[in-house]
């Protein structure tokens, strides 16, 4: 299972798909990044089951908070359970994903769109 973050589109939109930034993350990585952006576990349950649309202003505020309060950006340690390995999520990975999300928010704002997270 995975989570996508991208600008919201309407039926009939005519954009060049190559120029539209988007992001797909596995659930564990997505949960770590969304936590850094201030979403709670309850919020993430809604995101995973129904998805949400967020304004560029709200997303920008969340990105500013994540950058202003680096303690919100916490790594997830690797774990091994039986034959399953979870490689965790490094601080560098999280910061890279936040950079991609900034690009998504900028594109959405420039084109009058919200940001879909589902």
C-alpha cells in the first residue's frame, strides 16, 4: 500500500503530465513524512481511507513548521521482524521528500489547485 501526494485535478484538465510534480511513498515512509508535517495518527487514518485535499496555504504552513522545528522531523529506526525488514526512514530522506512536496505545493498554487493526499 502507498500514499500519493499531487495537485488536485478535475475531469477534462489539459496539463502536460511530464511537468506535474507528484510523490508516491510507502505507508511507513508516508507516515513519517506526514507526522513531520503535523498530521496525527487519526488524520493519517482518514488520509489512507478517504484521502484529503489541502490548500497550498495550509501545506506551506506545514512545510514552514517542519523546517522551523527540526525536532518534528524524526527518523524511523530500521526494524526486523521474522523475515520482514523495515529499513526505516532517514532524516535526509525525509528532507528530500519535503523538498518534493514544496515543488508540488508551488505547482498547485501557481495553477490554482489544491493538493491531494490519498
